[in-house]
C-alpha cells in the first residue's frame, strides 16, 4: 500500500482514533492525582503516594524498546491493539488491588501497556503523514494529549470526592480507543516511505543536534513537567487546604493552557527554530516553579499555571517531531521508543526529586534547574548549527 493511499484511507475518523489513543498516554499517571492523599492513607504510603503516579513510567522505561523493535517488525497497528487491551484491563484493575505491593505491580504493567500505545501512536502518524503535515499532526497529537488531560483531570477530581477507587475507571477509555482502532485505522504494517522522506531522514542523521542530545532534553522536559504534576496535589491540598475537586480543575487548567500552546508550537518553530522554542519552554517552567515558591495566593497560582502549561505545550510535541525527523524509516519505531523511554524516565524520577527535596524548597530547586537548562540550550544547539559546507536549511533544522 502506498503512502498516498494510506493517507487517504486513514480519514478523519482514523485521525480521531489516533488522537484518542494519544490522549491516554499522558493521563496514565495523572488520572489518579486528585486522589493521591487518600491513596496514601489507604495503602499506608504517606508522602510516598506520589510514586503511584510515576510507577507506570517505570513500566514504560523498562519495556519501550521492546515495543519499538516490535513496531519496526510488524507495524504500529498490532502493537497499538495489544497495548490498548491491556491498558484498559490494568488501568481499571488498579481500583481493586488489595495491597500496596499489588497496586504498584499493576501500575508497572499499566506502564508497559502505555509504552506500546505511545510508541504506536507516534509511529502511526509517522507512517501516514510526511513533512509539514507530519509536524502539524504531531502538534495536534500534543493538543489531544493535553485536552484529554483537561477532561480526565476534571472528571478525576470530582470522582476522587466520591471515592479513591473511582478515578481508576477512567482508564476504561482504553477499550473505546481499541474499538475505534479496529473500525477506523488500516490494518497494514508500516507505510512505505518515499525517497524524499528517506533522503530527509538521512540528512538529519548526518547533521544538526545529535539524537542523544534531543533525548536528554526530552528527559529533562518531562522531569520538569511531572515534578509539577506530582507535587502540586499535595501542595494544594495539604499546604494550602484546597479540595481534591479543586486540584483536579487546577491541573486541568494547566493542561488546557498546554493544549493552546501545542497548537501554536509549529508557528513558533517555523519562526524561531526548535532551539528557540525549547529555550522558551524551559524559561516558562522556571518562572512557574519560582512563582509557586514565592507565593501561594490564588492570583499567583493562576499565573503560574499559565507558564507551566506553556512549558509543556512548547516542548513535548516537539520532542516526538525531532526524533521522527532524525530517524531513517527502518529505525523509526526503535528511535521513537528511545524518546518514550527518555520522557517517561523523567516522569519516573520526578517522584524521586519530590521525595528528596522537602516543602517549598522543591519549587526553588526545580525553578533554578529549569532556568539553567534554558541557558544551556541556545549555546549547545548553536555548536551544531554551523558546520563547514552546511546549507541554510540544515542550520534551521537545529
């Protein structure tokens, strides 16, 4: 099947299915965040309840490369199908785990299912779309991920007021996504790559910022985002006295800002190049954390949520785009899995940072770290921007 016929066949319902699948990946940890304080009490975890949010990330890191290689062999469709089935089973099953050990194992396995669907969703976009359309679709994917977070976190906050078990049922959306996959997405393996796409991928491999550096920045970006997502529920409810439902709405507002920012991201990249967009993203993270450190008033909280959302929307979709464009067709699945591992390793280690740094000092440390990363991005990327014989288009790719 040719690239053109695949692109025509996927259609609007197929695109909607890919976007729904993508939206499930970010909420894998976030769906239960409004219930964290009560989960900590039920399972006797105390402050270590935050590890329930990031435990799926460990499952992603441990299995992502397996699913990446599987995608390269059998294509993303079948990997997505398998991942969605187990995502629904393990996600809903978390509500019925009898012990702390059991729920951690369940969350780990949920992470493995998430690795399958996250790798597959990016690979599906890479298979069906090329060039500028691909970047727009990846930006749309980022918007879907965060818009899903808006809805899921809002619902989760309300459900957490009812029972700590209730938010787990949100994972049942994995079954709906599975149905849409079966109905609307072609069952073929990998899409055939045209010669222009192969040429473009080869050029990326030979010049510009190395893939390893992109993965490092992806890791740091998710470390920043999930440090906020893991620490804010406890900060808002324990330190500032807000309810679980308010926490859900607040985190949903963060995701809503990220949706809007992800929509603007391709235009920012076009004007300021990827390095400029990433520089802005980490500056926004730094400002947000410093605002959380300086004040807990309502006005400051809502200003901070704007900057945190901008940081995520300007960075995360761009990571996937850069990795896809730096990959040859036969290595797309594997390289996407490396990006997935990097991002979810950042998510997992955010709990370690939250556990290691107490109180408001966490926001100060995270804010300063984000600003240091931002300060390093431009000179480090600039080191690779100009090489003897490089063209203007190659310079812009950095």
